[in-house]
C-alpha cells in the first residue's frame, strides 16, 4: 500500500550522522560498528532502499538547525547565519540526491500528481526516485523574512516555527512563552507565501497564538496524545480538537519516549516497555475518537530523528515495516478505505486542497 511519511530528518542523518542513505540499512549500521559519538550508532532503521522496499513513495523531509543564545545549554549554532548555512548544506544534499535520481522534489500539485503517476505505475519500486516535500523544523535559521522568501523559492513548503527550548520566533518543547513579534510576522509571511504551518513542537501558549493568527493550512507532522503519555511535547485533547476543526492531519510519531509513560532515556527499552507499532496506533485511534472519523490521521514517524532501534517500536526492524500497519489497523475494526487514508490518503487530500 502506498505510504507517506510526513517527517524524516534525512539530510540531518546524511550530513551530521554521516550516513550514506543510498545504501542498505544493514550496511550503514555495519560501518558504524564501534562508534560512540552518537547514542544511536549502529541502530539506524531508515535509508532510501528501505523506503522503496516499504512502498514509501513520498516523504516530508526536513532541514533543521537551532540557534542557541549564550545561556542556552541545548546544542546549536551561535548565530542565525550559521544556522542558515547549516540548512543550506542540508539542502545541497537533497539537490545531489535529486540529480542522482534517488529523490524527486515536490513543490506544487502538478509535481505531486506527476510523481504519484510515475511511482504508482512502476512495477519495480527499487529503481524509482522517492518524492520529498521540503520542511523546516524550527525557524531559527530564518535570519529575517527575506530569507523565508529565498527558502520558498528553492522549494520550502512547510515550516514548524519551534523545536526544543526557546526559539527566535517561537518557544517549543520544554519551554513556554507566547509568540513574540517576530513570530507573528513570520506566520503572516508564511500565510502570504502559502507555506504550511507545522504545529508540532509549539509550546501551548505559542500554539494557541499561532492558530489565532495563521489563516492558511495547518498540519502536525509528528505528534502524539497527551492523554496517553502526559508531556508538553504531546497535544492535549483540546489542542487536537482545534487542529481537527482547522482540517489538519496529525502524523503519529514512533519515538518510544512519546509512547511509554515515564520512559527513562538510556535505560528504558522498547521490549521491556512493550512499545510496538500498535502502541502508535493507540494514539492515532485516540485522535479518531475525538474526530469521530479517520480523516485526520497519518504517519509522521520521525524514525532516525536522533534515535534508532534502541528507542522505537521493538517490532520494527526498518522503516519498511510501516507496511505492518494496515493489518493492525484493520484488526481494530477500521475499514479498508480508512486504512488507506491513514497510510497516504489524508496527507494527499490535505496537499491537494492546500495546493489547489
């Protein structure tokens, strides 16, 4: 079944983790044997061959670079200009993958429909370019609004203003503040350009400000439910209802700490906590109960988003195992059309409506 993953940090893995994503996952992990510079070394689950194996023909692929002030202990760059340069290196990798025929950038409805026609027609997906829509996770690298226009020109089509901690435009996970003046200006410029607002990672105060100010299309690429795992990184039922009312799609995230209450990083294990693919479906099912339908859910796995198999569902060996989801969702009493909506249909409907 055609699958869309609405959040993968592919260029971050390629440029900061130094992974050649054109190679099989097993080869990537073998090359990392003995490395200790990252906590997930040797535990990768994502590569372009595995995307093709799992019929994941379209992804939302990120750029990401945080600015940190002198009193900010998070990792990041010391100036917005440095952060911008980091995102440009990441975009250069996407360009190189496009020129090599490994990936295909999607910037509008015409390109979307053309890519889907090629992908769906191909009998051997192993030779096809994986489509990608470019997203920016955290807006710190947007030096000023002129840079947002530059980013739109090279194909940026979705933007999450916040990530972790305090941001230049919006506060995110584990931080709290209303949108500042620059954040409000950013949202109005995004509206003008037609850039999708990704509500993921916005702290609660910024979330409600953003929904009031931003009039364009909103999604949440990778977010789960606070009612099931109580943390400010997750959405409350009230926030989920507000997103549904705006026609949003919410992508289920596969990071185990978001799926298991009281997860202890570096100590808890997916097997011990019995975190499975079905645990992700618990969150998506919860969203369906709030919505009264299955029209607002999708996949935004965030797999290999600075974690690997040590912190994702234990019954997922590689990202190709997303193909286990249809049977698991059917077992919950959902219909075949609802399963197809989860795997790709809701994201496609959202994009076609936004880009009409």
